[in-house]
C-alpha cells in the first residue's frame, strides 16, 4: 500500500507519521514534492491509515510485484538528467564509444569524433567482466581518471560498467552514468548500494532474464532511493547461434507501457557483428526506444575487446542520420 503525502506537508507531520508506521514493515520514499510518502509492506486497513496518518493526498494499492517502477506509481515518463542532457520523456540520446578504454589517444580521438557527430555521452570500459579469465580485463582506475579528464575537456559525459561494490566510491567520483552489466543485473547487494546514490544507473537486461525479473532488478535500485534508472535491452540468450544474442525488440513498447523508466537499446552486444548493428538499432528506434548505445572504434580490427561488433565512424554517421529521419517521421 502506497500512502502519498500532500505537497505542503510539514517535516514535523512526516516525522509523526513515520513514528506511527515504525511498528510496521515500511519504506519511506521521497522523490520530490509530488512523490513523497510511505510504502507499507504489511496489510493495514485504510481506516486505520486514514485515522492515524495526517497529510494524506491519496492511497494506492499496486498488485504488480514491481511497485516503484510501475506506471501505477508514476504515470508520467521519468526523464533522466545527465548534466545538460536528458534521456526519456521524448528525449533521445545516442551513446557510443569503444568497448574498452585502451589508451588516452585512442579514447580522445573516438570521443572527439563522436562529439562532432552530435554524441554527448561516450561509453568506455575500465573494468571488463569477461567470460574467460585470460581475456583483456580492462585497465581499471587509471582508465576512469583519463576518461574523466577527456570528457571534461570535450564537454561530454561518460558511462562505464561497475563490477564490484568496492568500486562504488570510485565510480561515483569519475563516472556520469554507472552501468550495471548483464552479469550483475541480479547482483542485489550491488543494486541496493547503487540505490543509495543519486547518479544515473544504466541497468542492462540479464542474459536470460524475463521482463518481470528485469523490472524487479530496477526496483531494487529505485526502492532504495534512486529513481535515476535507465533500462537497456541488449539481447537475450536463445537457441540461435548465428548471432551473439537475440534482440528482444518487443520489450521496448512493453516496458514503456508498464513502466515509467526510459529504455535504450544496445545492438552491438545483441548482434555481436558490426554489419547487424545498424538494422537492429533502427528497429529499436522504430519501436520507440529512448536511445541507443553502440560500440565505435577507429580501428576495430585492433580493438582489445569486441572489435567484431564495433562499427567505424563512417558507418556510425550514416546510421545516425537514418535514426534522425526515423524519429522525425514517427515521433
């Protein structure tokens, strides 16, 4: 049961209400003036609530297992602010960059070129969770520091994947959007800690996760206080072997119907092949996604990771123009 407070409720009144519900299992939420209240996890009659709690605006019961990320909790689209740039609510962002940070010169060249193409958010992996322990694992903390320096010089934002709770302070300092990769989608302790931050979190769908499991992972973050969650469809594992994963385009309109959170598409990890990135990206855009994230490299054949699914600058620019035309027609 959600109990929403009126906008003009006093702090003293809230404290008295909290004192009353402290005997129950509850979550206190504050997502701005219009989204302040208490979520009671235990059954309590509305009559008692209305008698004992003051300053109530409305009471809502949400039957879905995911509560805070549902349209019932918040009907309007959530818009994520990344500095001066926005994602969601009709705001579309193109995110591009190398799979892994390799060195400053390569990253600077890629970031500067993409900036000229209108890209405001650059991706780059500093810590890489790889299937094999013998694959390139990333450069680590120094990569984050260099990416931050380059991003500040170029006036762009950066997104990078976190792999450990131990790195939260590091990412909170250097990264604009913290990415939770597919392998950590159900790392609930990590998600709880990220919920304590106010920084945007980009949550990728797990390899075999259902939509409900996907949204419940987002629920871990939001229910702990951080509404700034961006969902990312990056393909799921099916019986098909000719692509790296199978891009679930249907999840885009479905999620936008049942959740207020923005959702973007990663066609690079979905396909595993550079020549499939563009058509999958265009499919995602046509389905209504709020952005795309693709791997771009000036020399993919020399990339330290995922070079086969990275596209070159020319192909990215051509794809970007097509995206703009599709959005102009459809949205």
